[in-house]
């Protein structure tokens, strides 16, 4: 079995801390590792700690309810419309939402790694198609439509209820009118020597983009595109779920964004999380608002099993010791914060 990039980083950090990182079971799974320290051992699943509850994971994955709880705690989240079997994907409610905001994003109500997410949509037919696909990928056949936010993603890592690192995530984007078909553009991106492959995991900071991957094809289809398509003039395509650059900004953001990310995780009972915000670098250098208004950055979601490699292996900037912090928290090494997964969301 070839270890994934996450587990390679986990093993290297364990070695630096003087603890062991071992397979679990006679037929090891890449999803499970045992950490053995001076006071005992724990089993982790990628970057899920042994303290994460199933309720917290389910709550964080349920975007609509999670956002409702976070908004009540003065955390800026965007408005959204839930589309389920009672709401037609091209009906009056969706039409009105699109008319109000002009440019929207669509996503499954529950999901990760941008599966089924489409952004920058302005045409009803594309919105309806994206909603259908998002509902198909959702366990409860629910999708969200929300205003599209300009800028890039800010990913903040929270470990044991503490701010650990922040990275600006720039997505690959293709401007309308570019003469290259999508397949040529992707081939040029993949020529970057910093891109590794899932088939042969390494410590490359970026991943190869697999054009035959179902998620990539769905993302293209949401914009009416295929591998041989060219993006029409006046439009643009952003490949969500992939990275063009991961830039460490831990020391550059206003501290209030880290505090907001910590509060969001604790409100949902998530002890180790990756909190996604959307906005511009200039906006994140200013204090976080306590409620969302059009033009403001906003929290998109709280991810369990966060991609800590984004901070340990940024494509630009300083590497952060997030895997060491994760191991120290899981093993409760001296100086680590106590388990914090017993926080109850909605507390008075």
C-alpha cells in the first residue's frame, strides 16, 4: 500500500516529535493510523482526531443548518435558498433569487472537496442544471443556491480550538475568449513540476488535474463546457476543488479572521477543522464583520478532515507545523489544548 501525501506528512511530523505513526490492522487502510506517544496511543483517520463526534461531523457537513447557527453567533455567512423536492430548479423561487443576485453559486447542501459545486452562473438554464446535479450528489437530495462572491478562498486551519495557519487558495481559472480549449489549458497546468498525482503520492504541493475525473467533468458541464470547449467571450470558468496556488498568509490576515474561524469550529463542535472564507486579500487584512452585507467576504463552510497539507506544503510562502500541532493535540502532549469536541452547538 502506498501512503497518501497526508499520511506521509503525518509520519514525518511524528518522527520529528519522537512519537510513532503506525498502520492499523493486519491489512492496513490508508484511512487509519495509530499514533503512539509516551502516555498512550490513539487512532486517527487522516486529519480527523479521535475526539471528533459523528454529530459534529454531520452538523458541519449540513451547510444550511450550520450557517444558521453561525449567523446567530455573529459570524458572516451568505444568504442561501434551499432547493429540495418541493422547489423546482427553474421555478419562481430560483428565478427570483437569480434576479436578485445576478450571479450565483450552486452546491450540494452536504458535500466536500467542491463536489457538485458551480460558481459564477448567470443563466437560468445553467443554474437549473447545476441544481439538478448538486441534488443528485446530496444524500438528502438538497442543494443550495447562494450569491457568487468575488475574490479567492481563505482557508484557516483550526487545531484543538486554536488558530493554526491560514492560506490563500487560488483556483485555476480560464478567461472567456481564450483561444485554448479546456483540454489544452489543463495539459499546460499539469506540466507544472509542482503537481503530483494521487497514483504516486509525493510531497508535491499541488495535484494533477484529471480531466476524465467525474467531478471535473461535472464542473465543466455546469458551465455548458466539455474538454474540447472554449470559454465564450464575456464568461469565465473557475475550476473549484483544484488549486493554482496555495499561498501562506498566516501572518498577513487580521487576527479577527482566525478568531472567527475558531468560534465557527467550536460552535459546531469541530475540534480540527478547515474553515473556508471567500473574499479578497485586502478584505482579509481588515477586521471580520459580525454580519454579512453584499460586497463583504463571508464564511462558506467548516470542513472536517481538513487538507492540512495546504499549510504544510504551500506553493508560496512559509510551511507551517500543522501536522505537529495535530499530533500533539491528538496525543495530548504537554502544551496541547484539551479535547474540545464536547462543545454543544446552540448553547444559550
